[in-house]
């Protein structure tokens, strides 16, 4: 039987190749679409995952508030951000499902020809957001909870301006001693700044009360609780802006949203389409091989043996096609993994469009083939090809030798 199947492949290479490519393309689309969907979901988590947060909350300036003129120089809070306070931090920290919360004060320092960003950090807290910045030190050290007048510099900014631990920098007419150099994991926009200083110093520079912040970093116990936590935070704090993985997908655009929502359905449809093509091709093969089937039955092949031959042929074709499709899908995933993902809009509300801001890494789509997708493709193709062949085999097994020889 195996000899007959291999001979059939050699005798009709065009039909065999067409059947194989039909399933292979379906499998390739399945693998590539699944990889794209999971890639966009993973890319959406990158800006927050590096700092151990699931949610970044801020409060936008509402229309009734008057923004400070943009010509203001010196240290100030970013345009478009309204303050939060430590009581509000405690309030959201008490929301069920929230495992950790910390605050920060993001500031701008406008000079004559450039600007620099500052992030005030409470070194007495840990576990989420910039509060764990002590783990990101690449030179020197991080400041202690009770230290003042010290500063930690972003690695890219330090290299550009030649800043090192032991040096000093002037901000807001105050001199700060550089004690360390920091690199935020993945260049996360959610915690990027040129300088990191003690929260009390940041509040003093901006002339704001000692309980004032403008960033809340939150971690939740379960990823499925994020939207519920955001809704409860909005109920407790009023109008807020929340950065989550889902909101980042919205920033990425339509392709990301479609991939995230419909990748599985579209991929399954592509795989089913390939298997339907296999069934049609095998069914057409029965018409081409009527005379052969008649000869086989005339020389002693039983109906069940003829049927088994078609089933095995379908499974073999589908399995080989799945292997080819996985290879083609791997090539497609390699191409997808080179697609840049624009995250620049994430900082649009907190970064002005001029000067030397913190360097932000350019992400590429983290698309990759998963083992589960490979197994689903192989099993679905083999089982689906076998089931499609069952219908074909029943038709072939019913052909009578005399009718087959006469029609052939």
C-alpha cells in the first residue's frame, strides 16, 4: 500500500503538489497569524512589564483648568498632567486585586536651549515601578531613603553628556551629586527620565506640597483583573488616564487590534480552508483513478483496503503539508519579527516635542512560533486530512470493478 501511494505521488506530481500546497498555505497562515496575535499582545506588555507594573495611572488636566504657559522656564510639572496625592495612592492600593502600588513625580526642567526630564522616586518603597530602580543600577549606587541632594542619571544621557558617579549637575539652581547611572529595562517609556532624584527633592524643586505626585504605578494579582481595577480607580479618583496593555494596543493602531482580537479565528479559518482543499483534491483524485480502483478490486483488493489506502494517503499528504506549512510560517514569522512597533505616542502627554528627552528603545514585534501552535497545526492537519479522506474513501470503496473498467 505504501508503495502504491509513493508511486501515485511520482505519477501525478501536479495534483500531489497542489494538494500539498493547499494545506501548507493554510498551516503557514495559521502559524503566522497566531504568532502575530501573540506578538502584538506581548509588545503591548513591554512598556510596563520591565518595571513590574500592570497599570500606570495619571490625572489629565480637565478643560476647566488653565494650563501654565509653555514659555515657563525652570522646573515644572508636565503640561497636561494634574497632581495626585499620597492619600489617593493609599486609596487605590486598597482596591481588591492590587498587590503593589507606588508613586512618582515626573517633572520637566526647561533651560535656555533644551530641556531635561526628572522623576522623583520614593526610595523607601519597593516592588513596582521606579521604586525598584535600585535593581537597574549599572554604575555607582542608588540613593538611600533619607538622602537629599543626590541624583542618578540615565545611562544614555550620562554617556552623551559625560556624567559619572562622583560628578555633579545643576538643576533648578541647585547642585546635585551624581551617585549612580541607571538603565531602565527595555528603555520603558513608563519610567524613562534623564534624572532620578529623591521624591522630596523633586517636590521641593517643583514647589509642590510634600504629599503630591503625578504618577501611580500598580501591579495586580491577575491580568484579567486589570480592567476592573482601572474602573474602580476611576470611581475613587475621578477622571484619570490609565496605561495598560489593552490601551497600548489601542495606540498601536488597527492592525494590532484586529490581530489581538481575531488572530485565532482567522488562523483557524485558514487551516480549515486548507483541509477543505485537501478533501476536494482527494475527491477529484477518485475521478481520475476510477480505472485503477477497478483494477485493484479486480485483482483482489477489498473495499476496506481501498478505503484505507485513501485515508492513509490523505493523512500522509496532510502531515507532509503541515511540515512544509510550518517552515513557511517560520519564514513569515521571521519577517514579522522585524516589523517596528511605534510606542512614541505613549509619551505624547508627558513629553514635549523639542529638546533632549530620555532615549527610548525602538521595539520590534516579538513574534515567534510557539510549540502549542506547531502541535495544533500538525494534529489538526493529520486528523482533518484523515477525516476528509474518509468521505473520499467511502466513495472509492463503493466502485464496482466492472463499472470502473467500463467507465475508465
